[in-house]
């Protein structure tokens, strides 16, 4: 079964402190759903049309689990903690088996 991944790119995070409540709730929701954070805000080298943005990569045992985790009550609470007007590029992708 192919794994599932959350890929989040944050265009601008001028004040990381505003994400503190979201980060705490999201971390708990991801763990409860069996997710594992593989990368969170580390170094990025952007090439071609890419942009050097903060990127978060989370792995789940399956694509279906990744989708279900996003729809969970715990993660909905985390999303509600994001600041007004906050923007990011969030995708759920299926891995290669």
C-alpha cells in the first residue's frame, strides 16, 4: 500500500510565534493519526520555478490515512487556530508503492 504525505509550503512566516497554537494542536493531531513529521522548516534549496519557502513534510502509512487525518476533529481544531489571513500551499499526495 502506498504511503500518504502532507506537503505544506509557507510563502511567508514573518512571526513564527503566531503559529504556536496551530503547531501544538497540529502535532498532536498528526501523532494521533499515526503521522510522522519528516521535515519541518529545515534548509531548502529552490531550483527552476521553486521558491525557498518553509516546507513541512508529514508521512502517513497510507494515502487514505493522510486524507482522514486532515478531516479529523483534532486537525480541524488546529486549522481553527491558524491566524486570520494566513496562507499556505497544502497538498495531500500519494507516495510510490
